C-alpha cells in the first residue's frame, strides 16, 4: 500500500492511495471484498441481426468496472440502415457476460425504446429488441444511446 | 517541458470459458518522463474473431489458446443460444 501527499499531521488528508490488493468495505467477508475498479473506452461495431447496415458512426463508448459488474454506455448514429433489422453491437470491453440488463433509446428521430440482451456466457456482443414487441424492427436512421450492466 | 504519448497493451488476459482473450490498451502521457495521465481502451478477441489487425503478441496468444477444439466448442455454444 502506498499513500501520497499526506499533509499536516497524522492522516488528515490523503490525495491518493495505491493498493496492491483489494479492500474490505463494511466487513471482512468475501462479500465485502472489492478487488477491481477500472474506467475506460471501447469500440462498438454495429451490424444488423439480419440484413446489412450500410452506414453508421460510433460516437462514444465508455465502461466502468466495479468488482464483477461492468457498466457500459455507448452512442452511435445510423445514417443508412440498409436492409438491417435489429442491431447487434459487438466489441464489449469484457467477456463472460452471465447476466445482463440493458436499455436503448433512439434519441433524435422516432423515440424508439427497447432492451438489449447478450448471447449468454462468453458473449462479446449484444442484440436489440423493441419494447413494444420482440419481433418488431428496432432499426431506423437515427441516433442511439445504450446503457447496459452485466456481470463477468 | 516535453510531453510524450505512449500506447502499450499493458494487460492481456485469457478468460474462461471459451478462452476469450481480453486486451487492455493503455495510453500514457508523460511530462518530462513523469507519467501524468493514463487512460484505458479494451477489446475482447473471441475464438472466431479475425485477428489480422491484432498485435503480434495477441496473435501469438490467440494462436496458442484458440485451438480448433476451442473454436468448435465456441461455435456450438453460439449455435445453441436462444433468442428471447
């Protein structure tokens, strides 16, 4: 463990703490142990679940991992949906998704909303379904925002 | 004052099941040789992925762990997934 920039006397102010291991919070059991925290970016690749999307732009994609849970966010814009129907987003920052909760919204054209799911354990992508019907086409030309949480 | 930028793959992990290769790329900014910023970008290389754009180190790891048996098992896993 390293402490930096301790000011005054004692440990009144500490700017940074670096731990080579994890930390127990609120108890000493395994359920209290936090061993990983990380923030970063990832690159989403968007394709049609069926058919072909002709043109899209990935605008931003970030993740935050806390313990065994990953929070991902991404935005992309579909400019030519081609023959694509639902969309599949690949490139998740961590594999091994066991459980997933995801929501998406189309923000500037139709206001479509729906859910995301993965292909189960080991998944590195997720697929869209509309809120008003699993079989309905999710894909329009517009801007999408996705918020998703999954476990690794 | 000299600012430099360095990009390295600072963590390459093989994660089970399916021997997924997780790659973390760090972009490090240094001022006069002292690190002042580090950001991460991640991607995962699945057994069925095209690895031609990966670094030589990642390609070597994928070649070692993504055996035909692993690829076949992963393909079978994907095929058995049900659409909700």
